[in-house]
């Protein structure tokens, strides 16, 4: 299983010690506590990843840990490959996930009424790529479809399927966000179309990251939601979870969590 780069793991270990009150473990359970099992992609920092000690880390993990605490749930993060995340939420084996809402996901899960985070989707390309000039002229996903390039996308990613593959854009698939960056650095594709915060986080720590440039055009602003399985008993608490998310976002702790991962508030 691929893991986050060593420098990234060490950096986060130090940052984690500063995040007082932000828990990623189940802790001691009380008899009256309910369990909130959230499945997370295991190789998509800074949103979520499994570290060298097999513990889940990431901004989505920390945010939901706090939401769980606020609503009286015992929190259990489940590290999974992305396709398995969706399968377990669909079956009810996991109570929920923290991903972009798509029509497919709406069939088996319901999103909270407020997003956990919002951020831009941008383009990343090697500085020496012959297609760089064409990509610099891209201002939309439709422009990208006319640019005659190959996108590196995550296997099982619904956003990639809907916005990239269904436009007829050539796509090479990788396991997790870290995998897409490794493929782009290795010249196995022309461009990544993904969340700016995620790709920039990985590029800072990955060998060869300096060979990649982010283009300024924003393809889309994307919300990341807590989505609860329609088969989960937690679905009845979705209004309370939404209220907790709104309350958290209005607090200084929300800013602390985002800044911890280099994300803009």
C-alpha cells in the first residue's frame, strides 16, 4: 500500500501534537454513546490519509471528529481505497463519508445541509510538458476537452467520471491523490484536475514536486460534504450533524483546523 511521503508524515506528526482537543481515535466509550463510522480515502492528504502508525489523519478526519464530539457520538474513522469507501457507505457498513456530492452518491447517501470545506479545482502540469501552452489557455472544462491532453485521475472518483471522462477526455487512473501526483511527475499523463489544496500539499513534500506548476484558472469551486448512508441509523441525526457543522464553522477551532493543513479559511 502506498503511503504519504516520509517528510509529510513527520511534519504532520509534529502538527498533530498542537491540535489540542481534536481527536482521531475512538477513546473510551460510554454506554450512552452512539458510534459514527466514517470511511475515508486512505491516500488523499490533506483531506485524509493513513499514517505510518495506521492512524487516520487529515482535515476531514479532524473536522468530523469534532462534529461527532459535539453531537455525542463516538467517532471511528475507517481507512479505505476510494472505491471501497463508496461501497461501504452504500451497503451501510460505514455510516458515512466526506466527499464531493455527485448524482451517483446521492442515490445511497444524503449530504449534511452545510459543507465541511469549499475550495477551487485547478490544473497542474509539468513545466516541461509540450502541452503547457495549450493548457495555459484553458478556462473551463469544455476548453480542456478541446486541448487534446491526458488527465490523470483517481480510480473510482465520481467527479472525474462526470466532469472528465464523460466529456471524452483521455484519462489515466491512479490509486489515490498521491498516486496521481506521482504519475504526473513521472510523465504518465499531461495534467491533474483536482483540489488546489490537496495537490499543493503533496507537491511540497514529494520529490520532483518542483517540476509541477499550478495554472491560475479555476475550473470549479467544490464543496466537500459529510454524507450519511441511507441505510445507516445515523441518518435520523442528520439535522443535528448539520447544526454541529455550522456551529463548528463559526468557531475559532474551525480556523485552527484548516490552518493546520495549510488551507485557507
